[in-house]
């Protein structure tokens, strides 16, 4: 049994694909002229999206519409697509978030969220791959709730196996707006880490560099694949389909019985997901 994350959004109306597309190439920089890595890029209403490389470069084919850009550390930006373009430069402006404020009082160590119950360990997995119309930029994780201020110290997860060369992943944390059922970023910058190619489980214990103090409320702790080795990816895509192995360009997680979300900012989508990938958050709860 395999639950493939990419099947959730597999149905796309034929009309969307009938639109003529043009190629847009460029790079993304900040106000200081520095490249911005792993920016989500897309046209949400046409369900087309991709993500920029580590040096801020991107290439995408889209209809003549508005191309949107999303990154945790910056304000959203847009670019009107009127025709093909090869040297587009997108400047992102810093996201002004309030600084973390230390509060006094006693604290105790605790888990804000645990993975839940793992099931079907030997035959089941949540599987994500890098093949498709919008293969990177999808977020999946766990939902947590705190009734008191909580200081995040550790974010833990286990990757069951990984066959994506040069894989770079990120962890983001969003506050869930209950009224709008939307996500509000709480980090000043994403948390990046490398995932090695391996058939063996890899345990990650991530200690954020910035102070993450969560007010009482519900939160989405999201895992996302943001980078891969492009040469390996192109070599895989060059193979005839009958020669591709089912496990190539995939990452697997154990299945945990707690509902969560799937989110794609570049596609403007957020959906409930019946299981999660076992993200745990440990830290200090203020008394």
C-alpha cells in the first residue's frame, strides 16, 4: 500500500491545459542584489508551479497571465506575462515580521506535537516524487496546538528512504487562521537541511537558529522538498518510461494516523490530508 501525495491534486480540468503557454526565464534577487533561493513560483488559477534553484534562477512555461512569487522571508511579488522572456529579474522585498519577544516565568520541557501512531511500517508509506507538472514546492507535515506560549527547541522527523540525489528540504512553521483557514508564516527564514540518498531510515533532530516563540493557537509544521540535483533529474527524465524504476526520484515516510494538510503556495492550494509524516516538535512551555 502506498499513498502518493501527488495523486491528491492529479485531476486538472482539460480547459486549463488548452491555454497557450510561453517560456519565462530569469532570476530572483533581494533588495541588496543577492540571489534568493528556493522561491515558489506559479500561476495559481491555472495550477502551474515550480521552484527556483539555489542561485535564484527559474524557468517555467505559463499562459499569458500573472506569475506569482512566494518565499517565507520576503513579501509576495508578481510579474505580468505578456509573452516569452529570457532575462526577467524579480526583486523581492523583505518580509517585516515582529521580532521574537522573550517572556518571563517558569517553563517545563514537553512535546508540542508527537508523530501519532505509525501504521503499516513494512508495507505502507507516504511517498513523494519529483515527476509531474509541479513536482517541487509541496508542503506536508503535522498540525500542533498550544494553549500556552511555547518556545520551539527541536523539530524531529524520520525519512524512511530517499532516492532523490542532491535533495534539499526545508521546515516552515505557519499559524493557522481559523476563520479564514489560511496559513500565516511565523519564521523569519526557512530551515534548510540536506537529505542523503539512502535505503535506510534517516533521523533528523533540527535545532532552529532563530528564536521561535509560539503564542497560543494552532500551527502547521511543514516539510517541503525545495532542491535536487538537476543533472540527475534530467538523466532520469531522458529514460524511456518503461526503463524507469518505481523507487527512483522518490522519498518515503512512515504513515502516521493524524490528519494534516497539503499546501502549495504557488498553486494557491491547501487541502486536508488524512495522515501525516510524523513531524515532532519539542521545546519549553511557559507556565
